[in-house]
C-alpha cells in the first residue's frame, strides 16, 4: 500500500486530457481518482475508450460524479431524472467505481418535504443496488432544502437503505458554518466519501457567494484560511471510526492555467500534511511490510 492510497484528486481540478490528468495524479503518488462525468463522456474516443484509459492508469476510482437535482420532483420531471440516474449508474459501473455521488437539489420545482426526498433517495439506492454501487448523498451549501450535512443525514436515515450513505464535503460545511460537533452524531459506516478543499475567505453569506467561491476559487487543504477547522474535521471523522477515502475536490480557475504536475504536487503536499501532521500516520519504512 502506498503512502497516499487513501487520498485522491478529482479530475475536475486539472486541465487537459483525461490521460494527462491521470498521469499527473499517478506521478504525484496518488492511488485513486474521483472521476467527473464530463471527463468521461468528453473523451475523444467515447466512454468505452475513457474506461480503458482509467483502467490502464492503475488508479482506483474513488467515485463517480455527479448526479444533480434528482430528489423531490414529480411527474415527468421525476421520470426524466430517473432516466438520467440510470445512465449515470451504467457509466459508474463500467468505470469500476463503487460510489456514485448525488448532490442535494437546487431546483425550485422540488418539494421541501423530507419524507418525499427520502423516498426518492431510497429509489435511487435501489436502482444502484443490483450494480453493486453505493450512493453518497451530499448536502450542497446552496441546496434548496438540504444545505447542511446534518439535514442530509436526517434524510439518509429516513431512507434507511444499506447502500445509501453520506458524502461529506468540507467546503459546504465551512461555507454553511455547520458546527463540527455534529460529525460525532454520524455513523462512520454510512460515510461513503469525504471530499476536502479550503478557500481563502471566511464569509460566504449568500448562496450566490457560496456558488461562486465553490466553482472558481477553492484551494487544497492547508492552503486556505480554514486549515485548523479542516484538521479538526478530519480528526473528528477519524475519531468516529472513518477509515475510507479522502478526495480533493478543488475547483480553481488559477490551477486550470498551471502545468498539471505543478498542481498535482500541491495536492501531494496537502495529502502529506493531512497524513503526517494531522492524522500522525508515519510513512512506512522501505520493506517494513516484510517484517510483519
């Protein structure tokens, strides 16, 4: 096992082709990759060719993203989103990903009834179950009804499906100012994905502020003004027994203009900071696995 096997990057963080992105991640020592649908369907050779590229990279898929605005709709809108979900799940399975990320709805057409939202999420999970896929539900900080992880956890519990769990995103927690103590109320076995990033200011008072910052100016863990809070978040997750993956989801317009190895090196520094300084997990000595 490599020292960064629990850490990965999102393909949306880097510019360039899918091949170049995966090469930069592997070159920086990462063992996994969070795959964005746009990078898969946008491959010149199509989805089948993109799948082969991912397989050849040697990187394990952390997950596949992102299904948006699925829950809370009715009639023809609901039917439309079910069809979209089925196609997303098929791609997720083809890529060998065990997790599909679904974000809370921002649609004004969606209900705010939590039981209806839970019912729809249960339906999504049941569609994923025969494919061996888990659904990680994430509360966007600008979501219409679900905009904090605490409410997302509420509807996940209401849905009560074995393959429906949580997607935790540090950006949305800090943007919404959700108290970190609420992490202790979660069941670690129901956290299917943790995405980490930071940003350079403390206040995002409006949904518009949150969206603009999230989509253009996130930075890697340890680079922003929330470093202490991010370290606390990771330690709280570790404290409740979370032993799953961490993925760096960093939308940043500046990073899109930098060489891929430069950006991947920044991500590597963040991963090492989290592993060694925050979690205090020492780098294994060469050949130490042979001594067990």
